[in-house]
C-alpha cells in the first residue's frame, strides 16, 4: 500500500458538511473525492475523527445527527483509500516539545508529532499555525487548486 499523500485536518472534514460556506464545502468535497475515487491516499488521525465528531454534533449551530457522523466515520475506517493513524503515549512528550518550541496549541502539536511518527509531512488545513513547524507542509485547499 502506498504512503498517504497528506493528512486531512479536522476543519476540512467539517466543511464537507457545512452548508453555510458553499465554496469551502465544494473544495473539501473535491479534495476528498480524489481519495474516494482511489486517485490518492490520504491519512486522518483518530484525533481528527474524534474532533470532527465533537465539532459537528456539539459546536455548530445545526448539529449533525450522531447516526450520520457514525456512518461517515465508519466509511473512512472501512475504506482502504484512507490511512487511519494513531498516536501512542510516547508521542505526547514529543508533542509537548513541539508545542513549546513552535508555540502551537497542544492538540495541533500532537497532530504534528503523530504525523512525524508516520512519515507524513503534508497536511490539508486552513490552520496557518502549522507553518511554524519546519518539515510540516500545510496546504490550504481554499487558497489553491488541489
């Protein structure tokens, strides 16, 4: 199996279902459809899936039904085109080092540490904080063509 091209951040997953921002929704859909069609392999962290579940069921004006969220996450977990990656307890000290060195929020630092452990340097996100970390290449699908 080929290595993932990039990790997909939580915000990309969330915009896929956000009717209030049609341009971002379309760009997210176009990006992720490449994976579903087997053109590219993407990674997603279990952290991203957990954050996604919380955001779309608790943090938005129109929460998604949990049944839909479970179905979407289940589709990712069950599809060979996605690499679902995790972190270990030993990842946390590295995340704390990244947090301190580059001034990231802990959860972003943990994502970077997880990516590093899995040999992934590119992340699709609109979060500019990732630009602070050398060897982490953030790609904003809303500013460029994918």
